[in-house]
C-alpha cells in the first residue's frame, strides 16, 4: 500500500488538474456569453443555470452512474461530469457584468473579435474571478468521494480520497501510513491556496465593496 500511495496521488492530481483547467475555460466562456453577448434564448438558458445551482450532485449521481455504466474505471470518467458547473458560471457571470463596456468597445475598434477580446482583455482584468473558481473547484474535486465510489473499482485508477477510506478500514491500522496519506491529501490544498491567495482575497474584497 505504501508503494502505491504516489500512484493514488498522481490519479487525483491528473483528474483535479483536468477538472480545474476545463472548468476555467468552459465556465468562463459560457458566463461571458451570458453576461456580454446578445443571442436568442439567453435569458431562458441562464434561468436553467440558476436552477441547476440549487440541485446537489447527489441528486444526479445515480442517473449519471447508469448513463456512464460502460465507461467505469477510467481517469476520464472521473473528470467529465465536473467540468461544466452552474455555480462557476454564475460566479464568472457576476464578475463579467462589472467589466466596463468601454473596454470591449476599445478592443472592437482595434479589430479584436469576441475570442480575442475575451482572452486578451477580459481574462487579464478578471484574475480574481479565475482564482476564486480555481480554488473552489480544486477543493471540491480534490476531496471528491461519492463519484469515485460509484465509478471506480480498479485500484490502478483509484483517487486519493477513495484510497484513504479503504486503507483506514484495513486491520490492524498502520497509523504511520495513515498520517502519510493525510499529509499527501492536505499539502496540495495548502499549496494551491498559497499560489492563488492574492487574487482570492482580492475577489472577496471586491465582492464586499459591491455588496
């Protein structure tokens, strides 16, 4: 078990990194479309996004389990359901609404299209939003337990939270290795927060000012 601990951590790192990166791209672009663009049906779809924010994952876990029953025991299936997230879209949306329209007008006058405006203008000035979503997504995904329990039985693709729970139930307990598991679980969380804390605090401060 000790020799396989790095493997469990590696699976969690791969899955969490994929979810965080995908979440930042997909949810930010969706939110930008809702906040700054005009298209038919936008209000109805955004209302559905708001409704989805109050539906817990536990309510859809079993239907997703049946839907992806033929794709168990893979790293990909552990990440796909969590990339698009209604709460992250709403969080980005609130930040994008406060971006002055003059900035986009200036970008358009310089010949920038929607994608260039988004990536070269909007993203740099909304770093606090990206940092906040990155931290919240990382925390949720790094500690994800229910979905791996339903979808993972192969030890080679077992993420760290599931491995810890299985290892703790072994008898007799080896407390040294339990503490090693705990350290591997906590250190990445602290590292991510230290990296993004400046923008995270900035986002909280700006939210307080707006409130």
